[in-house]
């Protein structure tokens, strides 16, 4: 599976990142495995601006280059020239796209590793076959399997890792203090939003009902910290919970969101990038799944539970449900509360 290069010849590595927050986090065990295999190498990640911040706080990455968001041929050519000037020994394409493999080839990366799909095999020096069973595993395993081209996949996947940024933590502390929240206040994270589309959203009124129960049981405050366009939805949840809720939508950037989620005692969420952040931080996580494939993208954490209702049409991966949203509608508030009580009795919900 490729020509093979002795480990001691690999001094500079370039990683082409995937494009979404959750997907980026699910590559982190593979990135850690690359670091463990090449501890002395300098690792550079190339990522879209909206996920680059996560890689900048990853201790296994030395440099992060942000791609031009325009993604036109001029931007591609500039980036390829920059890669070529660095004379990388090894490149790994985490995305399956033709363009990501073409970038490593055009950049003159000596050894290029990626999955042999989408007609890009000739652009790679180390082509990893995609067996059908691999497509039925978790995305963490899928990304880790790329290391089979480098001498073998770790027997135990390395953990997800996210380091908190000190400045981000200080910014979050200031915002919470202004909201009347002290370091001793128990916090409950509610993520009723989902950028992907309405099909991934559990009904907002059910998030509110769960939030009411949790804030009363923990004598805490519910935080909703999604994006600014989702502020009205977050407000609808806060209106039901009342004084024990704070709508912080649009107040935090991605790195600050890491600090927010680290603070919460429990995080109830749709299938989103924030869900994967909570998993990486080891926070108690309740993940509500409907149209997406929970086998492939469930939170990678032993401190998480997945709530779902099996229906014949799921996973459909549609952004908007064309029928009655049964996959999400059949997940009841009582089901979520019962699952929390069983998994984390110490919360005394």
C-alpha cells in the first residue's frame, strides 16, 4: 500500500483538514497518532477559516494555514506554491475530495496519503482502499485507518483532545460574570440549534422542558450559546425556562465556545459540532439524533448517551424532513430525563 519511507526521513508533514467543526474534531485521534509516530516532525495543518481555530489549540499541530475562503483557482495556485516551497515529506488528505489530493500533488509533497476514491488515485503515492465495512464504522476509525499506509493503525484509538485557550477562558469568564453567573453556579448547556438544517433539530419546546427540569434539580442556569442567526430560536427556549436561562447566542467565537462547554455540568444537544466539542472535553453529553447516522457520528466519549428513535426512514441525512419528522418527534422529554437519571444518578435529576 504505497512505496514506504523510513520514519526518520519524515521531518515535515502537512495535513489537509476536513471542512466542518465536528468532522475536524473526529480527525484529532488520527492527528495524535501521526504525532506519536513522528514525534520530531513539524506538523502543519491546512484548514478553512471556520475550523482553523480548533487546530490552533490542538497541541499536536505546530502550524495552521488558513485557506482562502473564496476557493477559486488563483487561491488554489497560491496555496500550492506555498506548499511546494516548504518541501513537505509527507501529506495526508483527510477529505475524500479530488481537490484535496490535487493540492498535495500540485504542492510537490513527496509522499501523499489518502483514500482511493473520487478518481484521485493517480494523485496519491499511498492509496488506501475503502472497504465496505469501513464505511459502516465511526468516523474516528475511518480517519485513523489512513495510518494503515504508514505502518499500521493504533490498537486503541488515541483520545479526542482539546486544549482551552487562556484568553478565551478569560473572555468567557467576563461575559458570565456580567450575566450574574459566578464560578460556583452550576451550568447546563442546551444546544437547540443545528446549522445543517431543521431536520436535525429536536423541538425547541422539548429542550426548554429538559432545561427547566435540570435547572431546578441543579439549582443552576441554562446557557444557550449558538450562532447569532439562531438567537431567536435560543430565545424561545429561554422564554420558557425564565430567569434561570441566558441567551448567549452570537456572543462567543469557536475557541470561546470550548471554554463555555467545559464549564457546564451537562450538555443536551442536537447532532452538531458543539456536540463533538463536548465529547472531546469529556463533558456529560446527551446527543439527540434523528436524520443523521449515529453509528458514524455519535459523540466519541464514554461520558455521552445517544437518544434516538428507530424509524424506517432514518438515517436519511436530509436537511429538511419532507414528512412528519418522526425520527425526532418520537424522542420524548421523559425519555431524555430517564436516560439522564440512569446514566448520571449523581445529578439527582
